């Protein structure tokens, strides 16, 4: 073999070896390569994720996401915020729990990042709540192109006997598109139960739902959603309400894949707009993250349910009964952003 040929072959082998040490072959049929993550390396940008399953008919997707300890430190990680923004863009309304920032409007930062890609989202942020110095806020982030907020409907549930560690945030919405008289209207009740008191708190949430349903606005579609810290079989009095329905059953909703904590709970009779479509958005797999990286985003996964855009329930029906005589009632308005 001529000396020049030998040198060329040797150079090719060296270059090829360097490439293969840095890349992994994705598949011979694809003939593509993907950069291999080095140990402990953090992504500099969120990788693209495949879309959710195709929507069946004209529906809106209502989601819930406990963004674990969502404060200044998490907001400083650009790639984490990019993942969160991409998650939000996939839904029409997202109820967010565990906002922990004390000085910075991290929800506003997240919404700005969502809108930087062409979105038209807005948000509602509740007051800081909790019995200790570690307080949390609830938020609703919603797509103004598909959803309209009733600003007068926003309030924090009053809990004078302190039965709940973090009183739920309530907000009413209407779907855009159909004529207003035929559009699906609904009220969301955003909740994060205390994991140390969950057995007690789920027995209060049925009273919360009844109080919200009877708060004078005449809305029958009341959807309680959030981090319940309990699976659908252990919802106490909430789970024993007449015609109660949950969107998530026997699917892990935490990032480690071993617990069902999060859900959407509503009346099957009143909220006939539920299409049956629901699921858990697997952040780790969808964005090709390691478990460690996925846990930097959150130890919970987003959950969602689909609802038709036109009103289809039994408006004003008595499926969940009258307001309780107990201590839980609707409370004061909170600021709307």
C-alpha cells in the first residue's frame, strides 16, 4: 500500500475514533448521530420533545403541574425554564403548585419565556400561604387565544379553622371559539395537600368543592386539581362524593415513576364535557433527560385532561349537593396578573 494511502487511512481512523467517542449512533436506518451527554453535564438548552397525542375533536387540555420548589434558584437555570415553558405551551390551562419565590416573579418569567416563542399566555398568582416560614403560592397559567379568565371569579378559599395547610386558589374560565352562550365554562380549584396531613385534608376537600360550587356564580363544572399526595383510591370523603370522577388512574405521576399523587377530580354527571382523554406527560423521556436532570425540573410530572369546548353538562344540577354548614366557604379576591 502506498505511504500516502496509509497516512490517509490512519487519519480517517483517528478522526472516526474521536467522533465515535463523542457521539452515539442513533440507528443505522436513520444514519444520524446524537451528542452523548458527559457524566454530570447539564443541557444548555431544552431538547425538542414530540407532541402529545393528537386531540380528538375540538377540545381544550387542562393540566396540573407541581413544579417542585419553584423559586429563584430554579428560575436561574435556563434549560430548566425552557423545559417548563415548552410544557406549558402544550396546554390551554396549567394549574401550578409550589411556587416558592420570595423576591422574584418566577411565574411571570416563565410566562414571558412561553410568549417569546409566539404564545399569548397570561397568569393568575395567589397569595403566599403556609403555617411555617416556608410558604407557597398557587398559579394558573392560561392561553388567552383559547381560554378567557373571569377575573371576578378569582379568590382563595377561606379556612377559618385552619383545616388546610394551603387554602386552594379558585378561578373561573370560559373557552373561546363557540358563542359565549354555548362555550364550556368551568371553575378550577388548585390544591396542594400537606403530605403529613393528607388523610385529614382529603376529608375537607369535599366541603371545599361543595362550597365553591355554591359560591353564587351558578357554575356546575368544578374541577379540583393539583398535588393531592394520594392516589385515586385514597381520597377519603372527596373520593366518596356522588358521581365523583378522576382523570388519572393507576399511572405514576411522580418523576421516579412509583407514586400516583396528582389528579383532576370532578363530577361525572355535571362535567360531561370530559372527553375521556387524559394522561401524564413524561418529562424525562420526552426531553431525553437523565433521572437527575428530570428531578431538577421537578419531582412531579404534568398531568392533563381533555374537555370539549362546548357546554354539555347538566348546568345547575344537584350532583354534588348543597354548600356545607361547616367552616369552609369562599373567601376574598386575590390579585390578578
